[in-house]
C-alpha cells in the first residue's frame, strides 16, 4: 500500500504520513492482534469500537495495542460510522482501508435477534459508508461457521473448502452469510459509475476465520485429546490470532479486485490423533482426500489463502 499525502489537521504535530487503516472491533480478541500487527507493519491504525481494549489506560492515551487512536463508535448507528470514516475534528481526515472485525461473535451471548441485527446493521453501515466515501479496500471477518457448524449433519466431503456448501445453522452464522452477500452486491455496485462516482471497483475480502486462539489458550488443548467428539463441531480447526492478523494484512495489501472468501485455518488440527482417524471415528463414510501427508493436516483447507494471498500460518499449538 502506498503512502498518502493526507494533510495534517489542527492539533497534529508533524509526523510521518502512513496509510491510515480503520480496524473495527480493534478492542476484541482478533482485533487487538490485528491492530498491533498492522501498526508494527507501518500502518496508522484507528480502532473503531464501542469499548476500549482491556489494556487501555483511563485517559485512553496508552495501551491501545499500537492504535494511533481509539474512536468510540457504535457501528449500528450509520451517522456515527459515516462521520468517523470521513473525519474526526483535530484528529484525522479520511481513511484508505477498512478492516471490519466488530461483531457479536459467540452464539448464546445475547438474544439471537440482537446478535443478528447488530452484526448485519454494522456490516451494512460499514459497507455503505465505504461506498459513499469511495473507500474500495475492505477486509471483513466472516466465519468458519458457514460450513454447517456444529456439523451435526456430516459434511458431504472433506476437507472443507471455500466451494463447500454454505450451511448457516445459527443467527450468528446467518449474519455472516448476509455479510458476504452484501459484499457481493457492493462489489457489483462498485463497478457501476452511477452508484460509485468517486470510487472505482472495490476489493472486499471475507475471511472465514476458524476458532481464533491466543497463545495462552494452547494449554487448554490437552483437555480435548481424550475424546474426538469434544471438538468435532468445527472439524478440529483453529487459527492463532497472530496468523489471523497476518492474513488480514496480506488481504489489505492484495491487488485482487471483487469479492473473495478465504478459509483461514492453521495447517494442523487441535488434536494429536491423526486426521484420518478422526474422520473415520466421527464422520464414518465421508469421502476424505488429505491436503498433504501431515498426519494432523487441517480438514479446513487453507490452500486458497496460501495461493492467492501468499499467506503461511506460523504459530502452532504443538510444542
Ligand atoms: N473468535 C473466533 O473464534 C472467531 C471465529 C470466526 C470469526 N470470528 C469473527 O472475527 C471477528 C472478531 O472476533 P473476536 O473474537 O475478536 O470478537 P470479540 O468479541 O473479542 O471482539 C469484537 C469487538 O467488536 C466490538 N463491537 C461489537 N459490536 C459493536 C458495535 N455495534 N459497535 C462497535 N463495536 C462493536 C466489541 O466491543 C469487541 O471489542 C468477529 O467478526 C467474529 O465474528 C471470530
């Protein structure tokens, strides 16, 4: 991504001008890793969240995980989203890219309708604000749940890829499918000059993250090893937050145009038992063609992200 010549605003002192990226949900689990990674990779990161990161100081000046600034925004309110993306007086003017991670992620955390409405309204507002402002570089969090999680119905075949059927089984997962559908249509609109006079063709990348893990959570994996059914629900997948953040950075920098979905999962499963044995035990009869000869090879294919984004996961739960 090239630097811009965004002018300094009142109150700013001279500083190196870096590409300015908004991360929504930058106070959350994946958001904190993403803010830190983009920031250390040379981006000026603005975190749009309705809460501060856990590490933030009372005055909000430190502990922002590397974010240049936190802007308290409720993404379900279009006025706030549009205004924050355009400019904040004395803080900044305009942004170049948006990484939209904010959502209510866990089923059971609220009423299903609140979760669905929050996630869908937030994604609509972010995409529509981007269209109005001519921002065409967008990366969004989708979810592995689209594969049919909790997989009580056996997958048709394994490994699961981006071409596998989309089978949302919860309000949360439905909200992610709606988000991807919106992305498809906003890309189409971006190709029409009457709708997008200022922008040009958009890139929207939907990242279907597997279960995001922090390094300190790897200690819990030992408790799953005695029973293949404890983690069958997502095909024993996971992704380290740091690898998720790197996939996001590569997506921001990608020259792809249009809407693209990627499964973002680690190279291996959360289990010591071989993937072949897990499939035989829990999904007997399901056609299975391993991606490679690693006995613990992932059942959520990450080949597309490797090929098109040049991504390689680096952090592994196994010592
Ligand atoms: N954690 C996982 O295992 C996982 C797996 C697949 C996909 N995802 C997706 O990745 C993204 C990040 O997940 P996470 O685990 O970091 O979640 P998280 O709950 O830790 O963080 C989400 C953040 O979004 C913010 N937020 C929610 N609604 C908001 C609103 N209306 N306005 C402003 N901010 C709002 C929250 O305050 C929070 O800081 C989500 O979109 C989630 O659906 C997560």
